[in-house]
C-alpha cells in the first residue's frame, strides 16, 4: 500500500499506522471508502478533508446599486505574492467588471477575447500562470442581494433574500463566510447525503446493545443534528448565537433564497512532492 495514501489517511483520521494500513487494504486503496468503513466500525466522527494545497489568488464581488444583481469571481495565481500585486488585482477588477456588465455566468465566455489577451500579457510580465477559475451571478426580484468579501480577499459570499435589506443580506453573507453551511435549509440537503450519514449512524449504533426502537431514535436524533449543523437557517447566528439565522431573517419579514460561497483554491489538488524521497531515489539510481 502506498506510503502517501497511508499518510493521508492518518492525517485525516488521526488513527494509528496499522489501523490505517488495514483499512486501506480492505478498501483497495480508496481513502474515502476507508474513512467511511472506519466511521462505521469505530464511531469515528467525520474525517478532515483531503490534504490539499490551495492555489492562490483572490475573489471579488460587484453588486448593482439597487441590490438586485451581483457577480462574484475567483481568479487564481500561483503564489500569494502575485495575488497581492497591483497588476494582478487590476486584472481581477477587469474580470469582475466584464462579468457584471455583460451578465456573464460561464468562465469560457468570460475568459475569452480581451480578458484572454490581458491574461497572457500579465503572465508574460510576471512570469507566473494566471487563470480565471469561477464566476457566478445572483439576480433577485422583490428582494436584495448582499455580498461579503473577507479581509484577506480569499473568501467571498453572495446571499439573495426575498424581502429584507442589503444590510441583513450582508450580515447573513458574513455568517456564511465564517460558518460555511452546505445548504439553505434541511429540506435542501441532497437525499443521498442524508442517506449516507444515516447509514453510518446505524452502523455506529448497531453494537450498542440497545433495543431497535431506541437505536432508531438515536439515529434520527443524529440525523437531525447533522442537518441543523449544516443548514444555514438552523445555525446559530455568529453575531448573536441566541438566535438562528432563520429566525433573524424571518423577524425582518424576509426569506433566504440562495447563497454562494467561494474560497480561493478550494477543491484544487496540487501535487505533493516528497523532496527527501525524490533525492534519495536519485542517489540510489546514481
């Protein structure tokens, strides 16, 4: 079994070497399958996300004056140094301006023609690869859109409300940036996600020795907790933990329609190089 896979599983679960090796062997080297099996057998909580080195860059937002339309983009660079460069930030500004003014919602259209020419010129100037990675637009009738960009320009959120105010929408966007919910409400959680969590909780409770009806109640309770923890409207509001986001919004006569959260580099896998092993291998071959 690959040492890299064993290392990843250990980092994500905190379990011992032999246990991780055994789990990987039983899962034919599939780390995610090994984690799922370990959760079922040991009651382990959700593992950490796969170790990923995030690509650098920034996120940016542009919102219409009437709060009814907004655009959000992510533009990547190779290093944080370039992500803070004025030339790079000027390019990001041009990207979000074009997406906003032309109501563009796909990267292919956004990154064509003038933007591509500007990108290539910037790459030549700074000697580092630049890419326009994502773009999203929010539009709402009879409501408002709030945008929030965290101080480091690496996390940005758009929130659309039916009713309410831009200030309220921005507060909810700030909450989403901090807490990172998966869905707006429990009803929006994909059925397959709920089914997998339930399956894991059932396996964890199977050896408890409790009657079936008690086990069922335990599982139902854990599922409800999972949904509450990952649904925006059920989460305790970060600025006032005594009320949920849902109650905050409802008290203002509003309703959360949707939200989108961008974090720079999320989901991008960068190849990890073990330089010590590489040098040792070269010396061995020499």
